[in-house]
C-alpha cells in the first residue's frame, strides 16, 4: 500500500528552515534531552560529550547513547512521541570532559580521558528495561581519548596505564569475548613514528591514524606485532591539529578534521594510498577566503554521499559530496545559540546511522538532539516510493494496528462500509509511525474501507475484513 502525501506533510518535509534562516536548513528538531542536575567539567565547563547510537535488531528499537561528565546515558528514541532516558551507567571518575563509545553488536565499549577511569563494557541486550556492566577494569589503562572497534579488535588511542610511567600512543585488544578483553599489542609513543594517536578509523585491519601535529598515517595492522606504514600525509593545505576522520563506504574518500579554529574539513582522495591528495574543502561558508575564523570542526562522518560533521558553535553540518570536487551544503542545525568564539563550546558529535534515518547530535551545554534531515531537492515521486503503510491483522476482530514508514502528523482513521457510510472514526493528536485502534463498539462482520487522513485529506484507503 502506497501513501499519498498530504499538502501539510509535503510542506513539513521540504520547508528549508524549521526555525529561522540562522538556525537550520533541511533539518528539524524532534527531541532534546538534558539533565539539569549534572555538573559541568571544571576545564571547559561542558556537561555532555560524545554521542553514539545503537539499533537493536531483535526488538527493532533504536537508542541514543550520550556521555556526560558523570557517566553514560541511554535514550530510547524508537517512538517519536515518547523518547526518554531508559538506563544510566555511572563512570568511575566524574566531572570528565571526554568520553568515547563504540559497540560490537549489543556490547558497548566506554572509556573516559580522565585520571582514575576504566574500560567499561556494557551489555545493551536487555534494553529498554536495563543494561548490565559485564566488564569494568583499569588493568589495561585508566584513561583513553578515543577507541575503535574493528571485528574482534578494540583499538585505544593514548591508553595511559596508572601503573606505568610510559605513555602508549596506541594499543590493540582482543575482544572476541567482549566481557574478557586481552592485550594484543601496545605501541609506546616514543618508539613509533606516529607517536600519540588522537583518533582513528579502522576497516579490515587498515587504520587511518590521526596523529595530531604529525598529520595522517595509514597503517596495516594485519600483524599487530609488525605493523606496516602504508603512507603518511605529514604536510597539506590548511593544516592544524589532525583530530579525526572517517572513510567513505566505497573506500575511495576520507574526510578529515583539523581541530583548529578557522581550518576547513579536508576531503581526501585515498583510492591510491601512494598518492593521497586533498580533493576539496568543507566548511560552513563554502566560500574563500574563510570569513569565520572561529569556526571549528570536530567529528566528521560519512554516510552515503553525505558528510555529517559536528561543528562546535555552528552545530551540525551536512555536506553533499556526491561530486567530491564540488561539495555543497545540504543542511545544518545550530545547537548552540551563543556567538562564535575562540574556545570549545557547542556541538560535540553526530551519529547518522540509525535505520530510521534519525540524526543524533550532542551539544556540550544542552544535551542530546534528535533531528530529522530531509535532503534538498528530494522529489515527491522518489519519496513516495520509500513510504508504505501496513495494516494488521486483516481479517481483524476487535482491533487493528497500522505501521507507517514515515511519521504522520495528527492522523485521522475512518472506517466506512462499502456504500461510503462512516461506521466509526478515531483522531490521533501528535506524530505517529505506529498506531492502534481498538473499537469501542465492534462493527458487524463484513468488508469495510479503512481511510487514513491527515488535515482532512486522504493519505491512504484500503479494504479490510472484520470477522
């Protein structure tokens, strides 16, 4: 069954600004979560930090995971009308600036970059009811700045053991049993040319290492005991503090952020590792010379032909890189209303990988943002092909359920007989993807027409049998 979009839904989806021209473009806010009881970190006065997401394939539910100064918060975002915090795990050190997360299936790996912390492994399989910490130890390190999961390996950046004066720039751990990690290899900063690694992206043992002032290293860790450096991009235009990056799905491009005020994102062509080059630059103005020298990118990610990036004061930015040589701005949402400055406030991270298409973003001062992104130029015909409405059971008895592939706003359900006479109706206030209708007076057995309306316009009509 195909849905015919109503006029109001079309306006809602394709309106370029959901707040004002300064606040958003092709993105709109569905939900904001924050806990006003949490303390701010003493260093840069942030309350929240990293954001991650998880889709439970068994229960078909979606969760946002956001770090705070005190711990890890799990927000159920499945129902757009009832998003809420469902679990919390306290960290072993508090008032921290930075936490980081990656998952292997239902196991979430959590670290913090503060003294006296631990590596935590959290089983999310019992969400939304609860989570359980299956591993919590500082035996390998008390703090790490960033982590990555690739298969059965956990990579940790700058893992600092509490018991050793030596600083490891990178380490790899075996997580084939997530509840019992073990060391595969540790790399001391002074012994390897990449030194300290701030962040990394790993795919099939090939790691893109963001090595701070030393630029980008690409290293083959197939044999952890003998890693092979494939290339090093040590000098490039608009170079700053090489912070983080993400590999495109096809593996031909890498988006890289220098966490330095006024430096744009770099889109690298990496299909030939012997000849890496910057193909284009991405930043909020997309015009040279750069006007906003306070703009500062943080954590960029690839999804399809889009780059999603947290951009501190400027919020979340989405760039269309379907033509890598001519990127364009596809959308943005400003989570931080104050004026840009030469500090570190605003949007910390973004996560665009939930199956529903929801965009998760974390603001350092104002918490979790759940956003909806509508690509510019999306044709209605193409959008219709992606939308369906399921009705079950059919035949029905005392009630029916409807699932829509796109949220409907204030829908009305009308049951008519075959002569077009209304038998009963129901009006729902709010936005719904899943709807239930239990009849107060059961209609007589027979064949009926069920209409789904929005703003008095028919969205869908179909036959249903009542036994």
